[in-house]
C-alpha cells in the first residue's frame, strides 16, 4: 500500500550527504547546541507559567512542571536513539518516514507545523506583551493601543476589542528576513542571549525568594473546581486535573530540547554525550523552572495573575513590581530587555526548525518544490521562509496567545508520542541498524513516554483535542489532494520515475 511506503535508511543517509552539499551549513556543533538552549527558555516560562497558575493549578503549577519534565525526559530518550541511528536533521518527520511510512510521516510533518510555526507565533504574541512593558517602563511612552496589540478574539476588561497584533507580526517578519539572510551572523548574538536569559532566571529566583508570601502558597494544591476567564473560557482548576492541565500548558516551556537532540549527532561520543546533553539540559531547566514558578506564584496572589490589567500580561515583570520593593525596579527593567531579546532567539530557532521540516518534505515531493528552492546568494530556502512567514504572521496577528500556546503544546505532545512509538517499531523492523545510543528498557520507556504525553494531552481539554483533530483533517485533505500524487517515493513505486 502506497500509504505505508517507507524511505529506506540507506537512501536517507545518502540524501543526508547530498543535502550537506547543497544547503550551506554554517552552524558548528557548539552553536547548534546553544541554538537549542536558546529555544528552551522563553515564553513557556515567562508567560505560560503565570497562565497555568491562573487558569489551572495556582502554586501547584510547580507539580505541572515536574509532570511535563518526566514526559519530556521519556520522549527525549527516544529522540536520542532515533537521532543517533538516523542522523539527519529533518527531525521527527524523517524518523517517521523511515519507520512508519509515508502517511504517518505526513501526519507528523503536518503536526510539526504546530510545534514550530504556531509555536513561533505564540512566542511572537508573548513578545508583544513585553514590548508594551518596554515602551512604558523604559522608553517612557504610552503602550501600543489595545486594538493594535491584540487579536480580534480578545477584548479588554473595559470593552476595547482587539483588531490585529502588530508587534507580534513585526517581530516574526523581522526574524524571517534575518533567517533568509543566513544564520551565521546570529550565532554569536544567540550565545549572548542564552547567557542573559539564564542569568535573569537565576537572579529572579535568588532575589525574589526572600519576598515570597507563604499565604499565596496556601493551599499549595487548590481544591478541584473550575475557573471561567473574562472571555468565558472555562478551565479545570485545582486538584489532579488542574495539575495535568498546567503540565500541558507549561510543557510549552520545554519545547526546543528536541532541537538539541538533532544537534547531538555531531558530538564526538554520542553514546554518553547524547543522554547527558538531553537529560542534563532538561534537568537544569526543570530545576530552574520549578524554583522560578515557586517564586512567581509567591510574589502575588492568584487573582493578580487572573486580572488582564494587572498580572495577566507581562506577568513576570508585573509580579516583581507587585511583590518586591521599588528598589528592585532595575530588576524588572532588565527582565524586560532580556525577555525581548530571549524571545527573539526562540522565534528564530522555531522558524529555522519549520523551514527545515518543509525543506525535507518538499525534497520528498510531499510539498511543492518552492519550499526547497535555495536563494542564489544566501543559499537559504527563502521562498519557503516567506510562505512560513505568511502562515506564522496570520497566527501571530489574529489568534490569541492562549489558543496558539495550547495548539503548540498539543501538537508537539502528539509528535513526541509518535517518536516514542517509532522507537519500538524500528527495534522490530530494523533490529540490526547501528544505534550509537539505545533507549533503555524498550518498550517500557517508550510506552511510559506515550502515556505521559497522552495524559498531558488529556489535561489540555476537549477544545484543544478538537483543534488538533481539525488541523489533522486539513492535513489529510492536502495529503490525499496533493502529496500522495506528487510523492517521489509514490511516483517511484508506480514506475513514473526511477530514482526517488
Ligand atoms: N520552550 C520555548 C519557550 O518557552 C518554546 O518559549
């Protein structure tokens, strides 16, 4: 059946060395790892944490971080095996094409748009919140009016409706053009940003710790109930479901570590370096995240984070101002600047990830050739980048941050589940494939990975399952309407071409 055509691994490896020749690879292993870390700490921590506390779990958002970290660690072990046995940077899409066939590869490639493109839009929207803060606090001007910095689906508490989120559109456009120019110039800047981001997180933890009000942490796990926000959206709040919902929301903060796993293939001793790299960076982030969330929820009461005019937007800066003395205004100012720079590096990595997936899918014939055409001078897939810009721009300008954030989480969780399953399948179908790193206790670890990701998807609630289903349905229409006919592998199996 052509739906289950698989790319053979030798063909994949040969193509990898081909694309080495055509794509200009300017990033060293070190800067790729920095690029990965640059992708991890971002809007998930500085925006989604407060949202998860307000909507789902109160102070027990810290437990949500633990659940999300466990899911990521399990999936990370599976990513490490696949990236060491199929060392190609097309990410989960490529792994699935080799293990589970074309249709599933299409599903995952389509689904990765949620991780990368919709994820980039989410961070763009978060950037917009902090830009307003920057304008008011640092430049000393008025903020961009509500209608020009919010989507049409948002209304301020005093009744002003959003029209378009211009700052979010601006930042994704700027970074898309930077990407078209090539990424080398940005590697040094990126390294500086990574250091800045980690320094800010550590400073907030250390300086904020002394100002935690224990009252805001009582009860630590709120009683199970529901919470309806001012837009009329209802969430499971408190108890076990609250923690699961928070885990699904803050899972966003871990997205990006899979970028580290594809970079790990360039390390000297992948057998030990890969698990240390993936699990080590996850462990460091998890500890920072838990401590940070503990401080954040201790600086202001829950109602503060629920109020869009107080801590509902740019919540970290708002909480510092609420819970710490005015002498710390330098901290809130530095946080604003670090966050604006930090979010930019996250968006850049996500846009880069998206263009790589589209590039691979286009090379395979599943998407039109335009996605893999290289710029004559910069050697970047510039037309693909422009199409991605339109897609990301639409989400960034017209959809609220909560919705795109949840779509990113659910789509990525689904992709991670398929990666876990791929490890089990590949052990059966290709038992002799050399694996530099082997996931321990297969199938136990991958099955637990699927269960952990499934639990977080469950916690995100039925509206988000429907959004995922709708997104996949559009994907099926494109697959059966275009991709199946144009697939190189399909054409080869029908004898229309001789070489894929
Ligand atoms: N992990 C990235 C963030 O938190 C996507 O922004």
